[in-house]
């Protein structure tokens, strides 16, 4: 989508502090981190919300989680733990309507989260 912030980041039109990229996904540091490690992992293809995930998207959406695990291991927080979060729509806190996974770690997380 031409007006989607994350599509523009994926296309290289808007700079981001990338921590991982392959043919399907890109990961970058959140500009407003809520933990010492706060990485956003997005599919390069546009999917607006988790409600819009189609059967053909299942592989790339699963790759968001495996990418989070890889980044956590690279940053040395895989053993201590990290949180993976996907918000869906405004009441859940989704601000950019392009599916993205928040990977947060580097500190003890509390529950309930919000």
C-alpha cells in the first residue's frame, strides 16, 4: 500500500534501524522502545491486521515468530525470556495497520500487560 508506513520501511523509502532482513520479513528497532530490546518484525507483504491473515500468509506470519527467536538468541535474551506481541485493531493498541510483531526483552515482564 502506498500510504502504509511499514510498507515504505520495507521498500527502503523510509529509514529504519534494521536488525534483520530477508526476502520475506524485515526487523527493526522500535522508535519508542518499551523495553531494553524492542524490535518490530513485519512481513514485507502488506497485511493490515491479524484478522486479514489468509491461508497463503501463514508461512510468512510464522516466520515473524522464528525471526523473533533468532533475534532474541543473537541478543542473548532467549534463555532469560522475551515477549512476542501482535495487536489487532485500535482497542488493542494497533497504531500502524500492517501486521507486526513486537519482540520485547531485556527486563522482567509483568502480567497482566495492559
